[in-house]
C-alpha cells in the first residue's frame, strides 16, 4: 500500500470491485448495502439527486466521526 492510498483510506471508505473499479465514500457504502441484500434501496439511492444526498450525508458523518462515535457508542 502506498502512503497516498493509506492516507486516502484513513479519510474515507474504499471498495475495490472485482472489475477493478474503486468506489469511495457514499458510493462504497451503497455497494456494501447492495451486497448485504438492500438492492432496491441501493439502486434508488444511486440515482441523481439521491446519490448527492448520500455523498453529502457521508461527508457530514465522516467529518464528525468523533462526535458520532460518542453519541452512538457511549462508554461507561
């Protein structure tokens, strides 16, 4: 793994598809949801303008990981 790829993976989720495509951020999340059986939802959210909302939501959550970690997974 190159240093550039390591930095990119630290900042956002990546999926390497069998056909060689690399998906990042919201598109990677939708690919995973499709693989988990949420095909219709993933297909719907892959269409414009929904994909833009998915990417925006991913950016908001990834930019505030510490906050969401504390809210969703509180430590005792």
